[in-house]
């Protein structure tokens, strides 16, 4: 029996982008509570790491941990060895994920050196082999691909048909080349052209557009403009777990933002903080994730009100949950004076 949840989604749909060191399970659970998207993605996970027992145990506790409230959730994988994609997809299926996504778009140098991420745009045959191997390992889980419009230039006429020939359930297309990184605006005209290539080929693959969308309203405009089935939102989610609910961030009270930032911190510590299990897995360090990762969230939560800058400075200097809790509680108390 097929487990393809994508077919059951109402269109258009709105999904959360995978962002390394940002969209971990603690943040996803907060988002699920305050404004759930139609689909969640994990941060990207190395297939090579998943293929070793030690790496697998660490990744299960860190990048591949999820809660039932986050369903449907797709595990995103990266690498360049088809055999490891097959093994990794099998592990992802055993862990109970709802889908598998292949990262063919990351522009980071250390990923490109491995022949992974955007580097696969230069090697369509290997990319196709990876999709086939992932499907083999995933069994009846739906397999999707996330990529860009090209490497150094627009290559959709050559690159997109190569991917669509392998029939991924979904293709998420970021409207920039690898070379452009995030330095230029995303090109939604090219995303529209990808959708047109899909239609000409008679493919059933759903197209998700990605790039520079910061709100639900903007998503709806982009869907009309490009004719895609869905939109993926990334950076717009920072400090705004209400985004997918349609609630205007400016309408959320400062007190509510501070309380949710503290709730997020407590959940982060509960999951990734120092404990016996984490000590065994992470070489005696005792933590699955560094507490400093929360600080990029504080910059976004604590913004746009009198005293925000001073409060952010205090939070940047804090070293643990206890200190953060004191700072937030005092700030909330001061608001109510």
C-alpha cells in the first residue's frame, strides 16, 4: 500500500524549508503548535554518516529526531554515493518518516567537495542514479528532490527534464543558481518555466517554488504567478512560528513573543541538553547541540520594540537556560509594570 501523503494534501500547500542549525525538532514542535505548515522537512543529513553505526546513533538523536506533532515530516539526505542513499533511505523508512528528500541544491563548499548538493547539477547521470537508489531503499515512502535552476547559469532546459525522467513525487526548485547563492533575488520566472517543462513532459511530479518568500500572502501571490502546486518558506520563519497560521507577526504581543522564545529554549534544552544519553553518544560532551544555536533565534524573536536591542545584548551574553530564563522573566515582568 502506498504511503504517499502528498496525494492527500489540498492544493496549494505551504511547506517549511530545511535549514541547518535552525529547523531542528525543538523549533519544528514550536511551529507545529503556533502555525503548522502542510509539510515539515528535517535539516539535511549525510547519507555517509547514516551508514556507520556511531554516526547513525548520533544523527537519530540530533538531526533525525522528530515528534508526532510534526507529521507529515520528510527526512532530507545529501551525499554522492547511490549505494549509501539506498541504505540511508531504508533507515529513514524504519525510523518512521513520511518521505525522503534528496538535496541537490546546497551551495556550501564543503558539500560541493563531496560531489553532493548543487554539484549534482553538473552530473545528471549520477543524480538520476541517486534518485533510483533512494527509491529502492525507501520502499513505499515518497521520494522528492530539492534543487536549483542551475550551477553557474540557468540550466533548467537540460537539468529539469533529467530529474523529471526519474519521476520524483515532488520537485522543489529554488529560483537561483549555485553561483548566485542568496546574493540576487530569486527568479520566479524560471520557477514558472520549470512548471511549464513539467507540463510539456506530461509528468505527475508536483512542483514547489522556493526563494525569498516571507509570508503566507506572498506565497499565494507566487503560486498564482508561477502556477506551482506549493511554496516552501525558509528564512521568513525566523522568530515567527505563527507564520503558517496567517497571523501577522506585528499583531503578536511582545509578551507573547518573549514567552514563546522562552518556551522554545526550554524545549531545546530538554531535547539537546546535557544528560546521560547525550554524554554517551557525544564523546562525553553531554550535549547533542550547542546552546549557542538558540542565539540566532533570539535575534529574530526580540525585535521591533522599545528596549529590544538591550534585551538582545543580554541574551547574547547568556550561557545557559537558567540565565536566559531570568532575563526573559525580568523582561516580561517589566512589560507588565
